[in-house]
């Protein structure tokens, strides 16, 4: 993987991709580079206006790009179902579960779930399940879910998935990112058990300046914290362009293994894509099964 860059993305002609949260940050770069290599890319965005603006920017940067935008609010399961029902392509080669929220003040989704767990995990769990039939019908399809090194702060609490007993914004974020990895682990196991030609993998961007870090302090009115985070991004973070490389690698590189976790090579912080360390609780079969059962119950989406 040494020196691997976006120019190494294989030809994607004839392939269809869905990228959640594609209007900015990692999602935008991922969508743009897939389009640059010939994929038809659906930008799945909460704001249709921002989705259209992103599609316009890609059209300027990549003349002839085949991109379209569709509304997807992962904080509302009705919206997730509407997106899946409206997906009219006969193949889905790549689903990139990228959209996410970080360290927000306590809140709930339209369905009553703690916001970070609801958006980062449950929304993507439901989306993947609803799109599973077309994924399974597409030879060589992949599902790439974006997690974070911050998952190492906490395992999930299966008895308190919605942080109702106590809430700490960073622990809730870490648990949602652990849930992303447990979901990938269990999805890969289930694909293998059914001999499905679909790879479930995960990736993380290291420390990349994407705007994600400042959203929480801004929502909470913590202006000093927002300024500190902004300064930290300028001094220490790599760009969204660099942060998207592990995602693009997991999505397109030959030989990516099921349940692999790709991140930056230098101290898992920055640099070219490489296999990444992950906490041992993210590959625990029993915990993955319990989270899966709870996710099916909470979302009402069953992977038949």
C-alpha cells in the first residue's frame, strides 16, 4: 500500500456506487474520485440543496461525471426507507456508509434513538439491509463502513445502547464507532455463511480535517472549544483528500479482505492506507450477534 493514492483507484466504468454524506468532507472526496474513475455515483445527502451543490462541484472538477443526488436523512428511518424504495438502479457495486456525527450534545432522532448511535450506526444498518437485495445481486459488491480510531474509547453497552442512563458526548461517539466495526464484523460473517459474493469492510481517516470536529462545539455554543478544535485541525490534521484514501482503498483496491479495517499508515494518524489496529471487542462474535439482534428490533429492518 506504500504510496497508494487516488490515482491508483481502478477503473470503475459500469459500476454504481452510493456514498452517504457525500456533500462534504470524506464523502465528497470519495464520491468525486469514484466518479473520476467512471462510476455512476449517487450522492445520498440529508440536504438536497447541498447534495445538488456537491454534484455541481463534481461536474466542474470531473467533466462528464455521472453523478446524481438523492435525499437521505439517516436520523429518520422513514427517509431511509424512502431512499431505498427510490433506488432504481439494477446494480449496486459499492455502498459507502460514510455520513456521521461527532460528539454532539444529547439529542434524539426522529425515531427516538440517541442521535450519534441512531445516525452513525442504526441509520446505516437499516440502509444496508434495505439495499441488501441489490447488493447480493451484484457480483463483487462491497459495503464499506467508515469508523474511527476513537472507537477505542469504549465498547458498546448492550443494556444502554441509547445512553439513557448517562450521556457523555465522546463516549457516545466512541460507542457508535465501535458499533460500526461490530456491524462490519457480523455482516462479513453473515455474507460468508451464505456464500455471498459481497465484501463487508471498514475504514477510518485517521485525524482528518473535515468539519466533523467543529459541529459539536458549535451546536453546544462552546465557542472557545470550537476555536481550539479549528486550530488543532490546522496544525495537526491531514486534509480530507488524504483522509479519504483509506476509504477509497477499502472500496476499490483488489484483494480487500472481508472484515478488514484500513486506516492511515503513520501511527494510524496520517499517510498512505494500511491495515489498522482495532480494539478486540470489535471482533467479538457474541457481542456482534447481540448488537445485530437489537438493531433489527430497533429499526424494524430484518436481513432475510
